[in-house]
C-alpha cells in the first residue's frame, strides 16, 4: 500500500494573498475536481472561493454571494462551477438533491464545511485546511494526489518566480497548453502595465530508449528545455523578425516571462484563413529563409545552443508513424508486413537522397496558424509575430512552406495554396541563385514527409494518448499527401500507398 503524499503547506499573509492563491489554484483544476475547504469562520474559505470564481469568469466585479442559505450556487462559466456551503446541511444524504454528482460530471465543485458531507464527497478530492497564524495570516495545509500536489507546487513556484522579478500581486490567467509539456499563462502586472506571457516548460523527461539508445525526443530533435527557445528567439530578433523578447527567465526551472505579441492570428472568427495575413506570412517566411543564421547561438549565461540538422534519421523516424499507427488503424489492427515495411523505407531512402543539394535554411518546423500572431499596428515583416520555434532545425527550407500552405489544422483551399506558393517563390526569386524547379521538388518531398508523419500522428494521439479530437484533421492531411503526389518523383510512394489500401481524397472535405 503506497504512502499518502506529503501535504503541501502554504502561508498566506492576508486576504489579498488568499485571493491570489485562489486564482492560482484555478490553474490546477479541471472538470471533475472537488475542492474541500475546511476551517473556522473568517479563515478565508469564501475569500478564496470568490477569487477563484471571479478568475474563471475573468470578471473581478462578478457578484459571488455566499451560498450559506441556498447551500449551493451554480455558475455557468467556460468550465461550470458549483459553490457549496454545507454549514446548514442536516443530513449527508441531501447532497444528492443538491446535485453534487451532476456538478462534478460537468465542472468543478468548491465545498465549504466538507465535514458535514460525511463520506459523500469523492475520495480523490483536494482537501484544503485553513488555520490562523500568530501574525494575522493563515496557513493552508493541502492534501491531494501526488499529481495534483505537483501541479500546485508548480503554480506556487511560478508565483515566487514572478514575485522575484518585481511582479508581486500580478494576476494570472491560463492561456493555452499544447501537445507537449508546455503551458502558457497571461500575466497582468498589478501596476496596470502591459500584459505579459509566461511560458511554463519544465525540462522534458527522457522517455524510454526507442532506437540507438535514444528516446523519441532526441531522435527527432525536439527541444528538451527552454534554452533552445531563448536562443532561436534571440537569433530571430537580432535579424529583425518579431519573436517575443524574454523579460525574465529561470532556465533550470523552465520558466520564461515574455513580451506579449497579442492574440490576433491569421484566421477569422469562423476559423478560416485570412488570405492577406497568410500572404504576408509567406513573404515573411521567404525573408527568414533568405537570411543566414549561425548554427551555434550563445545566450546569456554562456549557454551554447547548436541548431540540429533535420537529418535522414529524423525524417525516416517521423514517416514511420504512418507504418506503425495509420496502417494498423486502417486495417483493423493488422500491422504492416515485413515486406511492406522494407519497401516503404527503401522508397524513403531514395527520396531523401533526392534532397542532396536542396535549398536549406533554418526551419521552424511548425510555421502554421497556431504559431503566427498578426500585429496589425506594425509594418512589413514586423506584422508577423513568431512563437513556438524552439524545435527549429537546419534543413530543407521547403518544409516550413509546406507547414504554412498545408496547414495541418486549417483547410487552405487550393487557390489560396497556389497563391501562397507564388508569393513565396516570387520573393525568393529575387536572389539570382534560387533554383525554383529544385525547390519545388524539395517541396513535394517535404509535403509527403510531413503528411506521412501527421497521418500516423493523429492515430497515435487517439489510440495511445486518448485524444481522439485530432482525428478530425485526418481527411485534410491525407489530401495534402495526394497533392504531394502530383510531383512525378513521388510515384513510387503513391503506388505503395495505393497497394497498402490508403485512400487518398481529391479534396480536404
């Protein structure tokens, strides 16, 4: 029987600190969480609850009455929240009538006076006990699962980080997370100055060795800490491109406080591409590819980051996702035969050979809609804000153009795709040594490489990681593969896919 995790103790000096912790606590919660708040009258339970609810509503003036007489107050927010006060509860059986189970199925529950519930609260709850201290503050003792305590420790570490860089009392709001171990927050300084962005990216733990004694992240050259982000951002800014400035950093802890480039993107309110913004992004990308970058970048503190190569091993390992995940899914669990695998990898060896002498540059890897910020008040390339470039490599420049014009998450219809290609090629053609035919061959190869990776990745995210939502992108990325196959060099791979039973649509619908 495993030992109970060591509880977390937090000292809060006053009501202001209690409210801020309520906001921070919200950053750790998700649907199904029950927070039990125990302590004497006036210890801060309602103060914490009120701050948490207002933070979730993003409304500091939201009326949050005490549910002492109603027993429960429900808030229909982006995550529904139910605030219970069980002080007047006469029988634990009344919890069913109050809708605790239904509230947990749909959102978050805050429960004051939890002892009144008997055994009616879920066992996997977060228990917070409030106790007064001699200095007029209070101490919170928190019992929870180790995973939840780890997240609570992390948000308190971030609070200390902000305090240490002069942002005491700053308000924090969850911004987004991605498929990696990174998360982002908006930070609102207490003095009312410009909003900032916090990157929370603890060092990536190495997974099990997969090949040649290396984990997946090393095989495909994924950034393992925040240092590559700092280095690549520094290099981009030095060359006149709009990467966010790093305002404060703790490299070992994986915490960065960044300039906020804004929230406007390259998609409209319906999630469709805004052509002019995409076209400006294509021209900006051409400028990046025409700009030399040093392979080795030195950042503050003397750390040296060497931009890795998008090499044969990484390319092949990524395209194997189609073999290992997409094909078995297509065949109801039947894996690729040894002959199919050998033939597929031999085709890719031949295709990668064709990349010899292709146009190379820094490749940001995911130059697409989620990572492009539109800054309408700027001019030229400064309008195109760049984020999420920590996995940059040196490789075929065509790869980044593929990721833009064949956006994995947004349908770029063929006329706009062709226009973006033309805009990019026109910008690159200003250099006399640019070989358009060789570039287009490289583009077709990189289009096929990226599509094979993604068409396997979506299935892996569904089957291994429990994230079926990504499968909605599959028709689009299969269409991208069919577009790549328009180049005659891809005929062997196209024939292999047809023989393997992979259906290639004529449109992304």
